[in-house]
């Protein structure tokens, strides 16, 4: 009896020691620089968001946020790296829609978007826009729908390659119209936009971070935004949803993740800092200049982000499989 009591006392002591140690660790966190992994090249839209956000997080957490670009395979190289990183609270990952489309695009994926990460929260939404070359025959969305249905085999649709949001938007557009365009992939939306401006392609879906200057300058024909509601940066621009393509919604969204097993206390501290950063006047102003919108506070949580990723997997997997799009 005394022996069992001694064991119980010892175990209680160990549990208390562990609890105290964990509390002390959380109180000291973070005590060194934090790495924020970006799956795309420096200077790109996601990198710009990451560096702007990192600057704010660094002020709040009082530790440098080191942005590390790990490019390749539509973001899966970086995702796999983070999935296998030490879960010590010092590695985080920012990714866009590719987090949800990877399972459909990459049959040999080495991680599970829903099981290999801890979720932190969403950051921003960036609306997409539907454009055509300046001399394209259709002058508005109604004319575009009519022309596309009658001349689908004559229309070239540019995108930034399999899995890019421009490709997802184009796929959904074709599905909504019941047509099939000739798709021309480019190495990024920059070259795709150059091809559109040069008249080498007819149509492009691209995010406002790149298209607003060209829309405002009249360099392209602009048919509408792909969000369900109008956006503040283009208040007079109608949505595709209100122009007959019911429930048409495509946006570039960004979320923050950590390796599976990262301490819940560290995630909570980082999430709190994220929510504060998203209210920063400097950050919100920078995002507004890009046409991006800070997500509502209820979406800045781990639970909301995971629910959203699941819904996006459910949305895009059948579309990508129906088109036979995958990367071996």
C-alpha cells in the first residue's frame, strides 16, 4: 500500500514538474527568431504578404520573423518541409489555395494537408478578376457569355500552370459556361499577363494585386470580380455572381500553419499575435493597396481555417479530377 502511494506521489510530482516546465516554456516563448516559410519566390504576391505580416509579428512577439522561400512543385516542397520540421514553435508556414488543391493535383503527395499540420488562422483574401485582351470582341460579361458559348474553340485562356489560382478560376469559368477553351499555361501570372497585354492570348483570370493598374489604365477588357460581393477597391465593378454566374466565387486566400505537434500554448501565443498584426494600420494599408481584404476575426482561428481548407478540398477536387488535371 505504501509502495503504491509512493508511486502515486512520484507520478504526481512528475506531472506537476512537467506542468510547471510547460508553463515556463510558454511564458518564455518566443525566445529566439521564428522562421516563416513561403512556398513561392521572393517578390511574388504570397511573399509580399508574408514579409509585410512578418514585420508586424516581429514587433508584437519581440523576435525577428525570418522569411524563408522554399519554392517548387506548386508549394508542395515547402509544405513537405514544414510537415517534417521540428514542432518546437519556431517554424510556421504561409500558403494559399494550393494547400487545398494539392491532394487532387499530386497523387504521390507525402503529407496530408488536414493531418500533417497544426492550424493557426487565416490572413487575407485577394479577389480575382476576369479579363480579356483589349480588342476582344465582347465588351461586357453578357456579351462575353454569348460569344464564349458560340466560339469556345477559338478562345485561348492563359493561366499560371496546374494548381495556380488563375487555373482554378479558369476551370470554374469554363464549367459555369459549359464550354472548353484552349488553355495555355505560363510560368506565372506575370508572363500570362504580358501575353494578354500583347494580344497573344484572349482571356485571363488573375488577382487584383496585378490587374487593378491595368484595369484602371484601360489596358484590358474587364468583365467583373469573382467574389460574391463587390470589393472596395473596385466598387463599381459587378461580380460574376450578379451577372448570371450564380454562386461563382474564387479568391486567393492565405492561411498560417505549423508542424503537427507544435505546442498548443505556442500556437495560442502566435495566433494572438496574428490577430493583433491583422489590425495594424500599416499592414491593413499595404493590403488595401494590393486590393486584398483582411479576413474577419472569426476566420482568424485554427478551427475556422481547418474547416475552410476542408471545404476547399471538397470544392476543387471534383473539378480538377473532371478535367483530368494532375501533376505526376
